C-alpha cells in the first residue's frame, strides 16, 4: 500500500515537472522576448534622447542665466523689477550679478546639463528673499530648437542662365510661392544671377524677384517656441519705382518697403514673438503686377538672445 502511494507520488511529481517543462517553458521564453524587446526599446529611447540632448546642448548652450531667469519670471507672472528707489532692484540684474551676465553659471559643474543649469537658476531665484512667491519651473521644455529657414539666400536651385522661375515644391527651394492675384498658371518664384540685369547679389550668387510674371508672395512656416523671441533680417532692392513689399510674421504685418533706397538695404527686426510651434514668415509684392518687382536676398532668422 505504501509502495503504491509512493509510486503515485513519484508519478505525480514527474507529471508536474513535465507539465512545468512543457507548458512553462514557452511562457518563460515569451517573457524573455518581451524583456528583450523592452530592453531594446529602452535602449533605442535612450539613444534618441541622447541625440536630442546633444543637439539641444549645441543649439542652446550659450543661453545666459539672466535670459533663463527672465523666462522663469515671465512664466510665473512675476515682474523682474522690485521695490523703489534705493530699496529697489531687478531680479534679472541680480541673477546677472551673481551668476554672470553672459556666461553660464560657474557653480554648475556639468554646463552641458541644461536641466541642471535651469534648476540652478530657479534655485537661486527662489532663495532670493525678495521674490514674492515660490517660482515653479516652466512646463515648457527649457530648451528650444533653433529656427530653421531654408534657402534664405535664394541660392537654390542654381539658375543655369541669368534668370529662371520655379514653382512651389522645387527641390531645395524651401519657399511656397503664390500669386498675389488669381491666375490660371501655377505661381512661380523668379531667381536671378548678376548676368540678369547687371546687379550683384547682396549675398552669394543669386537673389529672388517677387514679381516673376505676376506679383508673388512667398512664405515658410518656421519651427518656433512660444516662450522665445526671434530676430529677422533681409536685404531688398527695388527694381523699379513701383516695387513695394510687405513683410508678415505670425499673421501680423511687420512693415512695408518701397523704392526709397535704390540700393541693397538690410532690414533687421528683433524681439519677434511666437505664439505656437510654427510661425509663418511671408513676403508679399504689392506693386503693380508687371513682371518687375522687389529683389530679395539674405533672409536670416535666429534667436533674439538680447530680448
Ligand atoms: Ca543670395
Ligand atoms: Ca520678373
Ligand atoms: Ca511689379
């Protein structure tokens, strides 16, 4: 009887071990696959994050402590200026005095660690006794990709003769082109070289004319961050007394430029705000639509670090 129980027990243990081998083995293997997949995904995510951090570190490395302080204060709705007379001061100026006006804060060991850098500025501000409330870190990323404008110098595509015209979507052209009025044919942007009308480009070897066969408008949607300020510059040259352009940024007209200066003239702008992650920069020829218009060259855009 005892032997029978013993045999039964051994058989049961054997079957259990068999079942765990047969049924548990694939389960373990599946878990291993998931674990491997997770580990691969984690590794990939880490690699991507590292790449982004490297790019960010290069782009925004020189953002000064006072500039960061200004953004933190603005986000927390705290005015930089405090007190009056001899009792008064300015939180941003205080940060500049303690952390350096231009260079990165000397007390942060790893200056490429932007989060640590922003944390240090926030900490300094919060330890400043005059700050009326505890400041929090802005919920936007403390870093922002530099704005990218494609072909601001109108060097692409390379014009074979003196001049040629190109529709939206032309390789490397960057700009979207539309007529100011309605015409059946597709709108084109005219690019010229010096041999076209004997005018040296302001920059490089080519420039644009904002009246190819009809008055044109050109635009690009630029990557922006709502918390940042931008600078813009361009050079214009009126081909005729009738040449006149408008410049638009983020849906608002920045200015109108005509033939007042019969030469290449540069127009700088600073302190331009963005309200979303994409901001439209647009140039419009508003002179008579007659094939002759404003020449445009060397459009550049960047962060306005002074604002
Ligand atoms: Ca050019
Ligand atoms: Ca033309
Ligand atoms: Ca014209």
